[in-house]
């Protein structure tokens, strides 16, 4: 499994709308091929900064199967108005399994 980590900066004052949009989008991710987990984290030090962390079976499941699907367009329509800048997205894999 790999993790997609998207750092998302949102416009001040749109926190409730953004969080509601992410919650509404959860079924889109749940139904996506290869999607295994989905969570949103908000920065304490920078309250307009979020990290969306999505577990995928592969990078292709995210970048091809999901990003090229109508579900991705629906996801973006739910939250894009809140974005202050384009999301910064990277994929990571676990290399050390601690505790």
C-alpha cells in the first residue's frame, strides 16, 4: 500500500465548508478502485493547512483510475472553491515499521 499525502491550503473562513465537502466526498473515495483508507488532518499551528491522507493499493489506482474518473471531478467540485492554492500531492511508502 502507498499513501497519497495532499497538503491543502484553504482560504480563511472556509474551514467548515471544506471539512463538510471532504466528509461528503468520503463515499467517492470508498468506492474508488484500490482505495483503502481516507482521513483529513488539520494543522494546529496553521489552521488553514490540511493534509488529506489516502491509502491506495498503487500509484496508478490514484493517478489513473481515480484522477481520470468522474468521481475525481465530483470530489474537486465539492472542495475546489475553498482552495487558496493548488494542493501539493506526493506518494509515500512505509520503509520502517516502528511501533
